[in-house]
C-alpha cells in the first residue's frame, strides 16, 4: 500500500500530476544562437526531457525560455518571442504526453544577467581570451548583445560586481528600462504564454528568481527606481504582478500557473543591504506569497540567491539550506489560510528526504493523508508537518534520469515501468 504522499497524484486546476516529483528547469545551452533556428528547442530536448517522462517524472520542465531576444541568458538559450518557436516546443510536449507525462515551461527574461555564455564556454574563454575568473560575458562576435542588456537600473554600477567589464569581463552594463519598455515586456510575457498554450504545455511558470529580471525588480539592492516600479514593496512587486495578471489573461482558466522566487538574496546584515536600505528576504517572500493566489498563482516554487555577488550562502552545502525556507514559508502562509501550493527545491537527492518533505501534504487521498499526517505528528512532535506540496529536482536527474523509479523502489511504492524497460524493473520484496 502506498503511504508516501510523494507518490500520490496531485490535482492542480484541471491537471493531475501522477506523483509529486518534478524535473526542475535546467538550461541546456543547446539552442541555435542565430539564423532561422534561433531560440528553437532541438532533438536534444526531446531526448533529455523525453527520457525523464519515460522514467516516470510527475512533471518535466522546459528550461528558462525568454520572452524577448535580449532576455536569453546566453545566445544558446531558447525563446518564445515568435510563432515559429512554437512548433519545436510542441514536439517536446507531444513526446512527453505520449509517455504519460506532463510538460511545463518556464518563461523569463534575464535582464542585466543576459548575454552570457554556457559555463563550459566561459571556462574556454577564460583560457583563450584571458578573461577574469568571474567572466561570463558573451560578446557580439559570439552571438551576444552587449549593447542591448537591460535592467531596472542602467550603468556600470548595475553590473553584478559593479566593476568595469573591460577589466574583468563580467556582466555587461545594462540600460535602464523605460516605462514603455516595461509595458512591452508585460505584454510579451502574455504573448509568450499564449504561444506556450498553443504548443500544448500543461503548466506555465514565471521565472522571478536567481537575479534575473523580475527578481531584479523585487529587490531593493537592484531596484532603486523612483517611479511607480521602485521604492516601496508595493512598487517593487508591481512589475511581477502585472506580468502574472497578463499571463493569466492569456492562458485558459483551468491551466495551472507557477511562480519561481528567490526567497532570499542571502544579504541579511551585509554591506550591500545597508547601502541599499534592505534586501529581498524570507519575510518579503511571505508577504508576496499571501497575495499570489488572488492573482491566479497556484504554486510558489521556492529557490534562492543569484542577485548580488556578496550573497552569503555559507550554509548552502547543508541539505536543507533551501528546503527549510520553503517549509517556513508554507507554514507561515497556511497559518493564515492562504491556499498556495509550495514547491521545495535544492540538494534533494535521497528517497527518505524527498518523502519527508511532502509527507502529509493535501491532495490525492485526503482521508489517508490526514491519517498519515496525524501519525507523523505523533511520531515527531517537533516536526510541524510537510515542508512542501511538491519537490523539484535538478542535478540528481542529470546523474540519474531514472531517479523517480529508484526512489519508488527504495520507498517500497509500486509504480508502473515503461514496458520497454520492464525487464530491468527493481523488484519489491
Ligand atoms: C539550473 N537551474 C535553473 N533554474 C531555473 O529556474 N531555470 C533554469 O533554466 C535553470 N537552469 C539550470 C541549469 C542547470 C544545468 C542546473 C544544474 C540548474 C537551477 C535548478 O532548477 C535548481 O533550482 C537548482 O539546481 C537546485 O536544485 P538541485 O540541482 O540541487 O536539485
């Protein structure tokens, strides 16, 4: 009998995940940088994402996909700013569906962290071009757009490290977005979402984490605008909320919408925080989270960091550095009755940890889960229950595409294996 919430289905609006394990969005830097295939997913995506679906993942994410050409993280990242980019996404989605899986796409814009290169290219350039150790830039000769990098604020000071690029080869100095640029961006998020619907995706996620454009607006460290998009919490969150509303307007009412946030800049007590009069932290995230359901967000995907070089992630090697914060946020919003699902991500590699994170969460068989939750609370009264409703896993899937099947076996849960692989099935005692 399956007593693991992890392997119980979860219904969000009209979509039912077969389990609570999601393949987290991962850039593959494998898309054509220019020409007619610019921004289009390839057979590589069908092979990799398709394989996760074959091997039982509840939901498979297509990586950060940009709503404008200059919002790509690297020239080899995908986009959805044109109708021509729909077809290749549909091929991936159709294949995932053919394997009984579900497919989501993450829509975003890299803002001041755009026009970089894939990690393996960065190391090559450091060797060959003498770039500094922090260098990630993609110059125009290799497909980059140094003159068209944008952010909430403009100028050298707004690069990641605030130093001249000529000297260290870091990020490019952005141009500050005008009110008209902002309006166009909001609309482009909506247009890309409509294209994603045409491509057949089941779920859309808005990328507001890791120091990319939406996060840049949220944090006072990277947003010191003096218009209605900067200053107060209300103003700094306005851009994200307008995007959420526009995306919601462009997708079916019964399609789930996720929002990925960096729950903290990791700048508490830092010089940067003092200099800029605050940073984005867990409290800010909780405050925003409470407003999300009314805007049409179903799930908050809790990541962290990526917005400032002084981030202090000293405990980022502890396995719960991030998932514990997801738990704090879930507890805080549930206490007030906020109906928002929480996704936990970061360093999840073991079956028992995966199980424990979501054990007792609602959905699926409610009666059974209430009983499990009760038993769990009695067994460990210190534990306040589930930390999340779903888990997202990135690197472990790169190591073990069959991780879902292994976890099921380790937890003693019977799951279907694809017929073609059935002769290799782990057998339950
Ligand atoms: C990532 N990550 C990431 N996150 C995101 O929101 N959009 C993205 O496109 C990417 N791209 C990406 C590529 C690669 C190769 C890795 C390893 C990671 C972050 C990822 O989704 C996840 O949040 C972190 O990797 C932490 O989870 P794990 O790896 O500890 O399970």
